[in-house]
């Protein structure tokens, strides 16, 4: 299967924008404003910087396009092998949960069923794209073992 990392990143960036808007409109200003900016900054930091350093710099796709293209991004930001792979594997589930869950909950709280529907299917796209690629990835055994 051919993976389009530009499409993956377009969906991901749209989700960063939409997630910020969904949380910005929570009924608790100015707390909702502060929270949405915090969520955006931490999500972008964790998923585009922290995990790229600790996962992608140790990946066979470092400097090459994988399903997300993040191996290319990592090669522009960090030297190969500069991150701690086990540290990245421990943080990854927390980072993705932090990215995916709060905006979905915000759409539920504010009664935006269309927003919840779109967020759910965009999340499903990211997860299924990852799982499809990962099922054939040469690093899957290393990724699935328990961190030290």
C-alpha cells in the first residue's frame, strides 16, 4: 500500500487547528482559552518534536518517508541516534491520548455532534494509517516489546 505522508500531515494539522477551536469554545472563558493554547503547544511539542527526537532518530526510516514523513522531519532536526527510544515508547501512548481525547470530550461537552463525528473519523484515519503501516514495518518487533 502506498502511503501519502502529505495527506497524513494535512489531516494531523487540521486536527491541531480544529482541536484548538473545539476547546477554545468550551463554556469556561478564560480558562478554556488558556487550556486550548496549552493543549495546542504541548500536543505540537510532544508529537512534532519530542517523539521525533526519541523515536524517529532511532528508526530505520530516519531520513526517509514513512507513512507520516516524520523520519524526514527528524533528520532535519536531530542527528541519527540522538534520542532515547525506550523513553519515546513510554511517552508515545500518553502523548497521543493527550492529543486525541480532550478535543473529542470538548465536542461532547459543547454539544457539537458534527464536530465529534468529524474528530472521531479523523482520529480513526490516523490510527488505521499507523496500524496498516506498522503491521509491515521492519521495526514493529522493537516497538512492541516492553520498554526497559
